[in-house]
C-alpha cells in the first residue's frame, strides 16, 4: 500500500504538481494526527468520493479508498482520515460508498462532512 502511494506521489510530482503534494500533507499519511490542531476555519475545501474500509467512531478515524481528488493533486489511494465530528461516523460502515468534504490547511487535513452516497 505504501509503495502504491509512493508511486502515485511520484506520478503526481512528474506532472509538476509537487507543490500541491507538499502543501496537501502527503507526508502525514498514516499519521493523521499531525497538524490537525492547526486547522482553522479558513481552510480549503475539497470534495472526495470513495469506499470505506475501516471506521473507528470512538477515535473519529476512518480509512477510505478514495477516488482521485484533483484539487489536492491526489491519485486514487487508500488512507486514514480524522473526522471532525465523530457523530457523523455513527451511520458509516465498512463497505459503504461515501461522499466527503475534506478541509486542508498547511500540512493538515480532516474530513468535515461525510455521508453515504445516495
Ligand atoms: Cu490520499
């Protein structure tokens, strides 16, 4: 999985979007605690879609295989996210397809909205 992610990152960098990758905090994958406290209300919003692999409603974490998020310069990949409002995970189960909103600021990012696809 990590190798796949690295390949994806290399591909993105080759496309000249290295800055987007750095700003998007790809270094933080697998350790999503990083930078979340620094997130502020004026962060940038991105739309994501994907399949849920794991949900931890208690800690507010979710693992999603998401489709490419062009505004982030991200290829399709599997990764962990922190969810701002843990309560939103109550209705989210592994195997579900979801739509979500991702807020980024600096190197941090978190899901601010998530719901099953209709
Ligand atoms: Cu990703």
